[in-house]
C-alpha cells in the first residue's frame, strides 16, 4: 500500500495562500507602526510648540493641520469624481460600438450601463464643490 502524496498543484495553492496572508500580516503591522510613529511625532511637535510659544500657537498648528487634511480630502473627492465620470463616459462609448449579438437589429442599449459610474462621478463632484464643508 502506497502512501498518499499530495499533488504539486495542491502544494502550490497552499504555498500561495500562506505567502499572501503572511504578506498581509506584515503590511498591516508596518502600517500600524507608521501610524504610531506619526502620532508620536505630531504629539512631540505640539508639545514643543506649546512649551516654546504658548498654547495659542499649538492650537493654531492643530487648526492648520485640520484645514490641510480637509482640503486634501476635498481634492481627493474631486479627483475621484472626475475619474469615475471619465470611466462612465468611456464605458458608454465602448459599449455603444460593440455589437451584442450578430442577430441584433441595431437595438444596442447596453451602453447605458456607463450611466451608473457617470452618475456616481457627478454625485462626488456635486458633493465636493457644493455640499462639502469648506473648513
């Protein structure tokens, strides 16, 4: 009676899964360490500013960093809206010229699928320009 030997394909899948999850664990740990270091440096900066110039300068620094973060978030939303709108338009153009089947009689309404990402892009742009808080 011969012992059962797992196939090479099975072992490849196992090694692949172990590699992926090991990478994800190390990446997560690295990101947590980076955030911890950034928080430490920020607190040290605030402490140094408050000791040397007083509490009002530290509060102004905090307000300035919050304004900068809000501005970056708004700019990211604008960029995301433009990209999503462009993807929607591109999908509509592509699907308008792709025949669905050889027996179709010209009724190709599949291009309307591109309206979905287009409207999402428009909603992101409307929010970032009109509704998002400015401060």
